[in-house]
């Protein structure tokens, strides 16, 4: 058709096949490189109570659970809250919180700094008092987990609840 011999046609076909395979392998290596390392996901729940253990605890807690679903370990260095009065600062200017809080001892079993292995889970808690409850209702309160590899921290917004501590206290 183009005046190619059988050897030239076979060479061209093999070269095209090799180019396709090498492009796929390069793409796969880039995908693996971009997705390696620790990946931490955090969730949190409000209104938690501690039961059992022989002591009655009347306090309400915020429980934060983190999972490292990546392929490498990281170190959890700190846990805290970030409070924003408006959605604009909460989502578009996230480095400028209106208030920031540090929880000094979020876990007695998994003390910070905590080496967070791949596939592991970490649970921390903080007391949910009336001030925290008001911040959840009136603004944007995030639980933030700081890891040695996460820069500005991993955030999870505490959603406002219909039944807050203040409403529950007034109903009792």
C-alpha cells in the first residue's frame, strides 16, 4: 500500500504495540506515584456518652475517628477545633479561622504523638460543652487532625443537630 515490505510492516506494528504498552505503563506508574503514602480520613460524632467502667460520667463528648487507608504510616501530632463564623471563611479562606482550639489529651489509650500505621484506626474525644454546642449551631465548627504529612490538617465539619445540648437541657 505504501510500498513497505513485510519486514517493515512487522517492525512498524511491533513498534506501535510497544509504544501503546509503554504509554500505559508510564500512566500506571504515575497513578501509583500520585496515590502512594498515608491517606487519612476523619469522621466525628457529637452527643456521645461514656457508659460502663463503674463510674457515672454525665458529660457529653465529641468523638473523632480517623482511619489511615493509605499504604504508609504517618504520625498524628495534634487534634483540635477550627471555628468559622461564615461559610466564606470556612471553605474559601480556610487558613483564617475565627477561633482555633487544641485538645490536649484527646485519647488516653492512643496518646499523641501517635504513630498511625497503614490500615489502623485512631479515636479521640473532646468534651462537648455549651460553648462548643453553640458554635456548632451558629457557625462552622470543624474537628481537625494534624498529621506529620498533612500540612494544614484534615478537617471534618460537625453538622448542626436539631437536638442540641441546650435544647436537651431545657427539655429536662
